[in-house]
């Protein structure tokens, strides 16, 4: 869900953050999904958590561009 969210066009992301997602009720919130990823990473072994953190970091960087 997070990967699909960060790959959306900028105008769609802007709309989501300004007005909310219209599909959050049925499909879940990508922001809540990202928060869940942090919880999962903290529960993983250090090596596996590091690998997932690197993947998530690359996705997060797409939002900053």
C-alpha cells in the first residue's frame, strides 16, 4: 500500500494530504500502513529490520523529491 501511495502523481498526493483519501474507509490509509511498517521493523531481527528499513527508505525518498 505504501509503495503504491508514494508512486502516485504529485497532484494526487497533494490532494490526499490536503483533503484525505476517499478510499481510506474501505481500503485502509497509506499513512497508517507506513506507521505499521515502523512497528514491524522494530519487531524484526536487526538484520532483517535493516533490510526492510532500506527498502522503505527508498520509498520514503520518493515523497521528498
